[in-house]
C-alpha cells in the first residue's frame, strides 16, 4: 500500500478552483486561468506522504526554486508569473506560493545524472547500463560518470513509482524533435547547476526537471534543483563505494526502516508519525542546503 496517510482537505479560497493535491504541492487555478502552486510542508518517503510535516520545508523549496530560476533564465524560460499571495488566501501561503502560467505539460520526468547511485546504480549492477545507456565497467555507488547522461522516467501518480525509460521510448511517445529538445535543455541546465553547486562545495549527483509548452516555447516548470528533486552531496565527504551523506530526507528514511519505528515497509500499515528529533534534523538539512547554495541565511 501507499499514498497519503492523511490526505488534507483543500483550502477554499475565493476566486480559486482547487485542481490537485500532490505529495507536496497543492494546485489551484485563478480566474485569469493562471495556476497557483502552493508548496506545503508535507514530506513523502517510500511512496507514502507522511503524517508529520517538516516546518518551513515548503518555503525553503519555493525560495530555492526562485533563486535557481533566476540563474537559469538565459538557458530556458520558466513558468513563474508572480509570488503574490491571492486575496483571501491564508497568511501561511506567504513565501510558499507561485502564480504560474498554465502550460501544456510534457508527461516525462527529465532526469540528469552526473554520478551513479539510486535506481541508476541498481540497473547498472544488473546490466552495466542506465536507461539503456552503456556505461564503463568498475563503477560503484557514488562514482562520477564519464559525462552527464539524460535518463528520463515516466511520471507516476501519488503512491506510485516513477519508471525509468529509454530515450528511444520517450521519442516514440512524444516525438523525436521534442525528445531531443528535452535532452539538450536538461543537460544544459544540469551542467550550469552542477558548476554553481561545485563552487559552493556541493556535488549535484542527479536531478529531475519538468517541462511544458507555452505555445511552441519550451518552459521549465514545477520546482527546480531543490533537495526534493535532486541529490546534493557535501563535496568534502564524497567517497565512492558507499552511500553518500546528502542534503535531503535521509534521516527520515533511515528512521522509518529502523527497529525503533516499528514500521514494516512491505506491510499494509501506513508509516508512523516522526519523532521531534528526526523532524528537527531533517529541517536542518533543508536549511543547510538552502544556505550553502544561495549564500544567504534562512530566516
């Protein structure tokens, strides 16, 4: 089983129509037809949206995305129109709300990898490939790849796994021209972000993007280069051959699979609430990622 432990009721705001409740974001449409995206403090792990929130997480994701959008604007336009909170919305929406242009979304998770880990490592260990791309012998968990690779995935519903697919399969589904454009832009954005992160002592191991079309123009959408959509590793602790320390929800994953939690990942019971110390440690990791990347204090 998987999904929401406790699915929240959408907030009713005059002039907004609720469209979707995602793992982290709630999506509305305003009277002008623009999308209003609100990042909650919800956290997902092992295909569950957990019952415990991480304070400030939604604001950190939103503010970090905005910082990256500005740095990437010369490579690809983005969907942000405004950060204004709609009239009548809760005060808590401040800092976590983006008003965005409505796009024709492409149903592909555009993943760029510069290092081998996660599902890519699992496939490599079986076939020496990732998404059908042949890789050299001798790579281990955390190895830097000879060059960044584009490894797309199909976008899953809440509670389901994204599924890695080959580039050829993406081209078949959405057309060769669009697939080639996605690959080129994904790798260009990854390369820019990798270099920026590296200058700040952080390895961008891999990341995923979502794109849509505004007319004929390809536009970067959703969140970008956050700890929820990327693997960030402290460069000073990088050591291939083991799992790397990371700026994400690893504290949560480790606790959920520990004897202390008492939770069986393979069973039918939802995960339990998180202890306060795990919440605090996870918030600290998100905050540290924001501060190290942007050079600004989180407040």
